[in-house]
């Protein structure tokens, strides 16, 4: 049963890894083949001691085989050279495979839907997408080299044992197999602990990320001790798991050491009798003992290598769990390109939920014409952002349909759909690099004239003019060297350059002070011209001129109309929001 399990596990992992190994199969095979003489030459050293001991030590022959010590040195030099070559090739192949795995995983990562990131911590993503490929490749290949060389070393040394004394070989080989039996129990013992260690490791990385991103919050609220305590708890968890893993596996090498020591004692006891009976010569016994010790010594420590191989196998399994995760939001078969918005956007009986049986949007029916500005307002958490996030398919609806010019958006390719939509978020993400590089993300092949127009339209011209390096000014990771208003205007310039017919503004000015808001609002007004615009608004003063205002509360449309119409509804939801904001006036 164990053999079948191990065989099927090895075959499955091999089949999974083969596409990554295939481009480098020759080097990988060569690295493996080199280990054969590395291991096999051990037998030559052991076997050479038989004639040497019989002729020199026992017979004291003057015709001693003086060349044997020289041969031992020569074979050792050959072994060392081959060992270096094997290590180099293994490292080269392992690094290449790791690189390919990480590239494949990253490609998977960038295509995952938003829900994946909603439910995965940054630490777990980094741990599984970066750490596991390292462990899967380097750990497996390095230990594969050890195992392969020891397998062939063991085969050749067992041949020496049988050749020098088949009687003693029976004892030695029996003890060898008994000592290897505990290896069958390792995988089941460490699998759960390894999973929990990965989770705890991810928590540690998350804390590092949060400390980096939230350093000002930590300082302003004096949270240093709090963060220390949190990190300490994670370290304690990792420590306990490490100790548990040692408890589960640490006994393996000592147990094998005890069993092998018993085997050596039995061989010495039996060998003494065979020498006394002249069944074997003293030289044969010395050669036998040397071969047996060379066979047993690495076996005593093989438990550690075997443990590492199992960890590598589990890492491979975790890597392919990610690679085999289905991309839920993707192009359907025969999807067509969206050429543009010509007439209208329609929501028909749309229902949505993040988690099963927990409705977020219920029975949404809306109709918008091309060129209109539509504002979504309502209580916080009512579903406004969720509703507009469905248009570029950041999430897919549960039922109903969202149509552009009468065609369900799921019938369009994702790339063409999102190409026609520009989004300006409340907290826009800027990439490390320069202002120019971030703006060009809207249109990588834009001309300088197009860039200048986007900068002017986004009210960035004066700001950029006063910078020493202008558009080529580095803005730091996540744009940390820019103010909130400046980051918003860079994002708006990026949206200008994209020149999409549909624009989504997700509370783009709510986090700004009055002065910054006025400048950003002017940039937004420029962006909205001649486009179909969806605005999520907190400040109702910014959307009074919208063609249609939609009030969303608790996942349902409760009102829709113009500012004047909604304001005149007695006890209306919009009127209540408006009066709450402007009651002081």
C-alpha cells in the first residue's frame, strides 16, 4: 500500500513538473547520471581494502599493492570533480525551473479575479507564490542528487557486501531495510503541520507588509507595543509548530542510528565467528566492515533529507493547487470585441453576492443612455461601489444581465470591455517609477502631444512645471512622494490618456481637503466631457448636475431621478441624505 502511494505521488508530481523540466531535460538528466559514478566509486574504495589487508597486514608480503592508496586518491579526486559538476548542473536547472514556476504563478496571479484578493492576505500570497516555488525546486533537486548518489552507492556497496561475505550480507541488508521502515510514517505526520506553518508564515509576512504600509498610523497611535505583541504571537505559533515538527520527525535519525548500531554489533559478532572458522579472511572482513560503514553512515542521516524531500513534494502540491485554480472571470468561448458604446447600458434583474446565500445586490434594473452622467448615492455599505464594479467585470453577477447596446457584457472579451472603461478610485494606486511612466499606463504608445494634453486636462501642468525633472520625477513606491490630490490628478491624467468612452469615478474627491478637491474636481469635470460617466458620490454637492441620481440602500434601488425630482419627494431617501449634509445651511 505504501509503495503504491509513494509511486502514485511521485508520478503525479513528475507529470506536473515535466512541462517545466522539459526545456532543460538534458542538463537535468546529465546531473542525475553524474551521481551514478559518484556513488558507485564508494564500492571501489571499500573493495580495494581486501587485497591490501590480506597481502600487507596479514601476509606481510613485500610485494604489496602500493598502487592501491594512489588509486583511492585518484578515485576521490574523480568523485569530487563529478560532485562539483552535479551540484553546478542541479543549481542551474533548479534556478531555471524556479524562475519558470514563479513566472507561471505570477501570470496566474495577475489574472485572478478581485474576489481572490479579497479573501487572501498579502502575506499568504507572497509566501505561496514566492516561497513555495523555491522550496519545490531547490529542495527537491538538491535532495534528489543526494538520494540518487546514495542509491547507486548503496547498490554498489551491497554488491561488495555480498561478494565479500554473503552470510554477513544477509544480516547487514536485513538491518538496512528495518532501519528504512520508519520513513514510511513521515509524510502523514508532517502534512498538517506543514500547512499550518505556511499559514503562520503568511501571517508574519502580512505583518511586515502592514508595518511598512501603515508606519505612520503605528507611530501616530503609539501602536509599536501592540504590533510587537502581534508579531510575538505569530513567532510563538511558528516556534510551537517547529517544535511539533521536530517531535514528529526528530526521532527518525536517532532511531535509524540505534537500529544500524545493532546491525554493526551483530555483524562484528557473526564476523568474528566466520574468521575463527576460516570462512572468510581478515581482509574480507575489513572490506566488508568498510563497505557496511560507508553504506550505513549516510543512511543514519537520510531521515533529514527524506523529510526535506517530503516538504518539497508538499510545496509542489501547493504550487499546483494555485496553478490549477480556475479563473472564474474569463472570456467565454467565441467572445467578441467591444467596439464602443453607441446607445445604452442596461441592468436587467441583476443579483449579486460575494458569499453564497448572502445577497449584496437584489433585483437591480437600471437604464442609462450614452453620454449621461449617473451618480450613485446612499448609505455606506449599501452596494454603490459593488454595483459599478460589475460593469468592468471585477466581479460577475449571480443572475440577470448587464448589457451594452443590448449585448451581455459577458459576451465581450475582457480586454476589450476594460479597454473601453477608465476607473478613477478614491485611493488610486500608483506604481513605483516616474510620473510619466504612471500616466503612460493609460496608453503606452502615446505621443508627447497626447501626454501634454492629458497633463493639462488633469490640472497637473503647473505642478509638473515646478519639478526639477518634470514628468520624469520619481514618485516612490505607491506614489508616497506625492500628496493625495497630486496622486488623484496623475490617475486622472492616466484615465485621460486611455480615452475610454465610459468613466467610473469611485468617490474620487472624498478623501481630499477643500483646496485639493477644487483642483481635482476641475480635472474630473474635464474628464467627464463627452463620456458616459458613473459617479459614486459622498458629497452630494458634486453631483447635483448629474443626468440621473440613483439611491442605493441595502442592495436595492430605492429612488432614481434628477436632483430636483428627488429633492421634492416628501420623506424621500435622497432628501434625507441631502438635508443631513446641508442642515447647517
